């Protein structure tokens, strides 16, 4: 019975740990009630003189009173230290953990990208072309879209909550809104990867490298390029200052890519409109040769008039 009460006392200490400010000194690996009391003593919260009282109160079935009375007396700190052993991870372990997380995220994006290329290639290509031909507009649109995500969500909730039918549809609307935001963000990021891969592949082809240009290759090349940004953090993230700088650099770069992709998805209406994709040219931007050889608005093309003959 006493062992159970002592265990309850230790559980109370651990519970109070997470509800208090953790401003105490670093802890060491301790085990058992005596080790816990030594840890409290070293943290200047409890002393060895408190041990008999805590054990007696715990045996009486009131561990909370023991902690509250001894740890919160006048002149003592009102914080309860974290009674858990420190876990030291080697540099190799940190690198392996970071690499595993990066590989897992990359595999998830590859799977989503394969599905998008297979079932939505035309929309993906339009969003990708929008990124290529309207990069600045896409970034501004994505930045504006990020700022309007929460206000739009709030207006949606308030508007639906004002009516009985809307209140019934509120959970469904929340799920649909979150799904649309996630699809636009992830799909835009994949579109940026597609555009990057297409640019890299076409440059290799211009140098004479024989490759097969297709959307799958573009996507894999672009995702690999984005992943290389995080490789530096994976390898050197354990360095105190350089690791933080690499993390910030990789995070800002990924955020920029996602912002541009979101803006391209918004400008193209999810890959439906081609106005910003560079596929529609106005008549004022066309040369005379193009106008003569290309039908305009249903009017068939005519032959270009020949040069007048000159007499010898």
C-alpha cells in the first residue's frame, strides 16, 4: 500500500511539472523515491528534512498535500522541476532522424505528385506555366492569399452560423475549406517543382543531353532540387549557429516556393484559366508574319501578298 502511495506522489510531482514554469536547473537521471527527493533537494525546492514528512503524508494517502505543503512554503520556489532523465542523442543519431523525416516527406510528395500528373496533368501544366510566365504576380497573389485565409475562414463561419441550415452544414464546410487550402498549397508546390524540373530538363536538352521530356521527369527533378535545399540542414543541423541559419534558409526558401505555387493556383483558378500562363497572345503582340499565317477569331488565314514584279 505504501509503495502505491509513493508512486502516486511521484505521479503528482510529474503532473505538477507540466503545469508550472520550467525554470529550474537541468536534471540528471535519477530513479526511485529517494532519487526524486535528492533531485528536489538539489533544485532548492525540497530538502532532506522534508523526506520523512512527504513519505508520511504519502503513506497517509494524501500525496498532493505533501507536495503542496513542502514545495510551496514561503521562501521556496513555486516551480516543480521536471523529474525525468535527460536524453542525449549523438550527432549521427540526429542526422539519421533528420534524414528519415526528409525522406518520408519527399516520398509523400512524390506519391501525391504521381497522382496529380496521372489524373490532372492539364491543370498541373497550366499552373506550372503560370509560375514560369507570371512569377512575380504569383508570389504577390500567394502572399495575399495567405493573409486572407483566416479572415475568409472567419467570415465563412459567421455567415453559416447565422442560419439554421448553415449551422448544420458548419462541420462539413470547415472540412471542405481546410481541404481546399491544403490542395491549393500542396498542388501549387508540386506545380513549382514541375516548372523547375521542366526548366532544368530543357537546359540539359539544349546542351545536347538525350533525355525524355515528360511531366513525370519534370516533377521528380523539381522535387529533388527542392530537397537539396534541406540536405545542408540534415548534415550540419547539429552545429549550434550554422544549423540554425541553414534551417532558417531552407524554411524561407520552401515558404517562398509554396507561396508562389499557391498564388499560381489562385491566378489560374486551379489550372482552369490560361490568362497568366503565357499561352494567350494579344493581337498587338504578334508580328505581321504571325498574323498573316494564323487564323484570327474564326477568320481563315490568307496568303501573304507577293512582291510586285519588276521589269528587267
